[in-house]
């Protein structure tokens, strides 16, 4: 922010390290990430400015953006504004307009920025420098973190400056990372700065003052400037020891209007126009506002560039603000808030209104809620914070209180801030007398509680309302449907289904669309809990027709349970195709559906990558249910691969991250906990954990116990613990699930397989293999062949057994289920069999082409052939984020940094491979 060039002294080595990455982008088409860290005033901004300047001289187009604490509430602003910065903006006006239009939808925002940067880097190497990323807003953090992976291998360099060594924007990205830590300048460099500044070598007294700066170049410059001013005025050459005191003294020396102007600029935080700054100060006497501006600039506390003024450095801004009384700061923030609101800039007004707000401040509250409503889709966390503050700012006796409360409740419900939504709802209800209004408020809150995994609280609030007289049919139907939905997580068996069906009848009679939507969701959930997936599909399809495409994910999940994975993929492909022009973004719920599609079809690499994306989205959206599903898939993939420690770490993460009700959180995590215990050899604990899951499966309020993929695992654990009661119960569960899903190979084959294993019936096992061969789930096909093969081996039918075990090995290998693959391999070795393919898998290296998984190899081939991440994703039928995750692993394993290097490496591999 207007840093003088002197701090670059002593920075030749860090500068060269940063520039080497930029030069590599120019010479080799490679990208990279440079992280510059160090305390305030250490020279990070000067380094970024100089790197950008030199990049331009070698035909690398630079873009420089700055994150600011005042603008944290403006989602993505630092990244977006950087795209149009400089003499050669990275995006066209048309692209920029499209990006700004997506401001309130982070997923779409990422898509449009990624497309623009892919196009820009295709025309030549690009440098994106972001200063002060410790102040990046949540959306900017999400965008940068996603793009670091998404644009990997393009000639695009990220130069990020932060006060923290571990920048949150990096996420898990460590490939091509150059970390430069700026250390304090040595005494010799401080002396050189002094000579540049003073025009002569520093004397001993000056060197003593410089020592007080502890090697911080900004503080050293401030000391020198004080000495220069003191000499010019004929004052003693003394300076305050503390930087803050030096700034306070310099500020106090200014005339009132000039001082007020500096204070305005400091509180404004961001660079403001000259007109904005002058408008905030009182009309001065004498020299006028222009004269005050000249005096303030002469002080060196503020600078001007392109008719925008800012403090010379963040340290100056912080020091000036620190000299002001709290009331003065609030008053200035209030002026900024009103100014931006009058200009129609609610998002810019919001951070100032937040800083200015005091109890009873209606103007600030209205600004805050307006900004919250704009931010609901873009940054749910920020929107929820602003809405809650807006409501807390108001007093019940104020005329606007009720309206602000209703608007705050709506935002808090949509952003799934259940506890705060209930606080606002309770406050409104305490002042509301109309029963129907109360019912509407409770129904709106119920949606947030359901999405946040809080059906218990939902039920506790809705039930008393249904005893109230004089409800209109519409409100009564909504409340009845909300109660039925909550009871799908607490009322066992067909009781929940009957209640949901009754709620649907009531809703249809009322004619209320919202009531019908809630009731259809309840009926669908109840059917899925019972494992009646055809019924669930029918209801979710009707719900989608009524309420719109946001319910498509539930329809896809039902198709998956019915083994209709081809149809599920068609729907997912339609969504992806609709988003192919980057006019829409894929909702997180559909990311979840794609993740389960990949997992169930044995695409472990894709499922793992999709789960990591969904975990990030769940945290961005504040949705614990998304995060829960993502962590369950990560745990399951780790256990299939034999990565027990990784699975345990993910399980611990789930306990920390997800605060949903036990009825939502525990079923899936309990299955994972039991599986992990068995994998660690603790069969007794596994049986203890899974026993209740099995015994209560027939009347469960969740579909997890009836999932066919877990049945074989449960049976194996029971057999290992010689617990006949447990295994018998597991078989009964499998047969119940098959009865409720006639004709679905996954359910029918598993049931027959487990009954055959329990009885030792080879004919049953043989029939189960034939049925499971029709299942799209490779783990079930492999498990059927594996079990029958072992049984045949025990019966002395070696050749038939080996044929089946070979089939099982292939399926396990394709889905990277290393634990089960190795078990099959061990059984075949004991029978004297040997296979060439075993050697290729048992010695997979950690680097080189042979280290790539099948999914990584597919991505590598497409990218090397010139595909973008988007076109590769469309070709493979996976998400763009999944392609990015695979590509990061490809680069790491091959030790490369660019897509050009990837193509060259592929050519070498092809030439080295015999025909």
C-alpha cells in the first residue's frame, strides 16, 4: 500500500527465489505457488510490487490484489478486482461482468474465474499476486484454494503474502510451493537504507535509533523520517521508541482538518477516493479541504494514487486507529456506512455498519440485514453473522424490530444457523399473538433444523403448535408435515411411514404447496428408512416436480439403491452438461450424489477426491450433513485400502466437525467405528459396537443398517467372533432388505450369499454369484465370487475355486480394495497358484508412471492430449474438482510442474514402452 522502495534492500535472495518461479512460467510453461510470510512492515508488499513489475518486463502478465479487513464481508472482492487491474487486465470486460454476476454463488464464481484464467494463461504466462491473505474473506479463501488445484500445470504463478506461515488459502496444496520467510534486515542493510534516506551515512546516534526497529524496514523508515523532520524544524533529534507513539506524535502535529482526514482514511481501511475522504471531514476554516489534503499527504501518513488515498501501510492504519476514542471510530464507521448505503453499495456499507452498530441503532441494523440477504448464497457464514448482529442491534419497542426480526430469521434458516435462528424465532414469538403467524415462523425454522441435522429440536418446537386452535388449514398442514419429517428420525418402522402418509393427505387437501413439499419429503424419507427404495423414488420424483430441481439429488440416490446406476449417471451428466457453459453451478447435494455414485461403482480414487471436495463445500456452506457423508466415504475408502491410521484420523475429525443429532450422526459413524475396530483386530469391540445396529435394523429410523455393502462386512465380523446370534441377525436383515426390493440384484444376491454362508450351502452360494454378477457394485460381485471360491476350495474343487477367486481379485483390484484383494491372493498362494499380475501390484512404486492409479492415468492422458480440466471432467463423467485432485497427484508422482512437461513425459513413456 504505497510502500517506499527502500525495504527491498537486503531482499535480493527472496526476490530471486520468487522471480525464478515466474521465469519458469515464461520459459517452461510451468506454474507454481510462492508464499511470502513475515510480520507487518517487514517488506512483503514491496516484494510483491517489485516482482509484479519485473514480471511485466519479461512478458508475464501480472495482476495484483490486496485483501483488507474492512472488505472481508465482500465475497471474493480481492480476487475479482485483481482480474481487471493493471495495464493489461487478465479478463475482458465481458468476462468480468459475468464474474461479477456470479458474486453470490461461490461454485459458479469459481467456474467463471477458472475459465477466464485458463483462457488468459493460454495466451501467455500469468502472475497473480495477492497481498495480506491473512485477511482474505471466506469466499476469496475458497476461490483461491480451489483454483490452486483446478489450474495446476498451467503457466500461472500465485504469489501470496501473509503474516502467517501457514496460510489457510493453501489448503492441502504443497506441490510446486516455494515458501519465502522474510527475516529482519541486518544492521548493514539498515545503514544502507539510512544513507539512501538521509543522503549521508548514519552516525552512531542514528544507528542506535535504527537498532530499535529490530530489523523491520517500515519502522526503520519511520525513525529516519522523524529524524529528518526534527532536523528541518531545528528540534532535538529524538524519536519515540515505539512506532505507535511516533505515529501519534506525527498525527498530533497536524492541523485539525488534516488530522481528521488521516483519521477518516485510517478508519476507512481500504483505499478511498479523494472525494469520499474529503466528504467525511467537516468543512475547514481557511485553507479549505484541498489544503488539508496537501498537509496530510506531506505528513507521510497517507499516500495518493489514481485519485485514491490510503494509509502508507497497514501498520500506520492500525496505529492511527489505535489513537482514536471508540466513539470516534464508531462515528466514522457510521459515516462510511451511510455513504455506501446511499450509493446502493450494501456490501461495502455492511462492515462499517457492523463496526458502528450499537444497541438501538436502526440505520446500522437495516444496512446489516440488507447485506446479509445479499450474502446468503455467496457466503453463508458471513450472512448468518450479519443477520444475527442486525437482530441484536434492534430493540423490541422499535417500529422496525419485527420486520428486521423476520428477515433475520429467514437468513439464519437459509444459512442453517439453527441455534441463532431459534433465538430470533423465540424472541419474535414472545411478541407475537397470532397463532398462524407463529406457525409460519416455526415452519420456516423447521427447514433450517432439518438441514442442519437437528430433527429433535424441530420436533420439540412443532408438536406444541399442533395443539393450538384456530390454525388455518395451510398452516396446520405445514406444521403436520414438518412434524412427520422430524419423526422419520425418531419413529420406528411403519409408524413413521403411516404418519408421513397422513401428513401428505392433509397437505393435498389444504392445497398449500409448501405443506405438500414437506410431506412428500417426509414420505420419501420414511420409505428409504425402511429400505423401500421404489416407493422412495416415486415420492422424491413427485417432490422434484412440485418443488423444483433442488430435490434431484434425492431422486438420484434412490436410483442408486435400485441398482439403476446408468439412469443415475444420466441425470448427473445432464446436470453437468447444463453447467457446461458455466452459466450455472452444481449444488453441493449433487456433488454428494456423484460421490456415492463413484464409491458404489468402485471408483475409489474418484470417490476419495469427490469426498474431499464435498467436505470443503460442507464447511463453506455450514452443512454438517454434507461433511458427515464426505468423511464416511473417506473412512470407507481408507479401510478398503488398508490405511487404518488414515481412517481413524477421519473418524476423529467427524466427531469434531459434525454436531448433528445423534439420530443423524451416529448410524453411519457407528458402522465405520465397528468396521475400524475389526480392521484393527478388536473383534470384541466391533461386535459390541455393531450389535445394536444389527438388532435394531428392522425398525431403524435410518437406512444405514440396510445398506447391502455393509452386510458382508457385518457377517465377516460375526463369523470372526464366533457370534452366531449376530450373524443370524445379519442374515435376517439382508433377507428383509431383499424382500422390500424385489428384483434388485444387490439386495437379493447379498441375502442369498449370506444365507448360503450361514448354512454352508454351495448351491445357494453358486446361485448368489449368478445374481450378484448382475449387480453394478463391484464390491458385491467380488465378495460373492470370493466367498464361493473359498467354499469350493474347502470342498476340494480347486480349479473352479481359482477361477472364481481370480474374478474376485480383478474386481477388488479395480476398485483398489487392497485388503480384500490381498486376502484373495493369500488364499490362492496357499493353493499353489501364481499370477503375473500380482507382481505388478505388490511392488507399485511411489513415483513415476507406474505409481499412477487408473483414475490418475486417465486424467493424465486427457490433460496431456490438450484437454482442459472442464473438458476432461466431461469426458470422464466426474467433477472438475475431482480432475484437479487427480492432476495434483499426477504432478507430484511424476515430479513435474506443467502440462507441457506432462505431455513430454507421456511421449517419453510411450517411446520407452515396447510394442
